[in-house]
C-alpha cells in the first residue's frame, strides 16, 4: 500500500520496504566531510539532519552546528526525516529525538534497522528521558545538553572519527 507524502515522494507503509525500494536509490555509505572548507551545501551528504518536534531546540541546535560551518537540515518527526532522505539527500549524521508526533524516534530507528540506505547512517539520540542506551543509536545525549559536548559529538561523526572520545 502506498501513500503519497508529496507530489514527488512516495513511501510504502510497510516497515520492511527500504528507501532503496521506494526511491530506486542504491544503498551506500554517506561520504564523510573533509576538513572544514567552509559552509556545506545541504544537498551534499555532508550535513547533519536534526529530527525534533521542538522548534526552539531545532533553532538553537541548528544555529550552533551551522556556526561551525556544518550544514543542517531539519525534520519535525521521523516521517519528515524519511521523506527528506528519500529524495537522495543522505546525511552524515542524524540527531534524533525519541518523543515526537506522527512517527517517533523509536519507530524511525525500527525502520532504519532494516533499511540498507539508513542503516549505515550514525544516529545520536537527544532525549530528556532516562535512557542510557537506545537500540540502533550510536550514542544517547541527555537534554538539556551541553552544546560544547554536542558539537564534539557532531564533529566526530561528520569528520569521520567515530571512535575518538566516545
């Protein structure tokens, strides 16, 4: 069964249908950003996708990350995130809230676990909850978060040094 998200994007309601199936994308690892050479184009794979329904948190987090010369795209829920990625814009990192309307972070992670396009993308969960570990997430950051620590985490994944400082 197909439902139209926009005139250009179609998503299957089956969680087993991958983004590759939906959009004829070949599964591939997103390239990591090279050393800072200025602001990045969000259409390239060198951007951070922030998925959160809190507009204030989206604004602050985007501002801080963009201030470091890293491009940012935002989505208000997991379904919007899937639609963005489904257009071929594959982020270097996803910062994901767990509690959101439409499609929450847990549901997004369940789709990511079985999707060959999503599976290699590192996901860092941002949550006010007591979750020490979240299956499918590389790291969990408690809100309110230390923005300097968040930047260290973002730079570690975007620059490609996934093991440093973890």
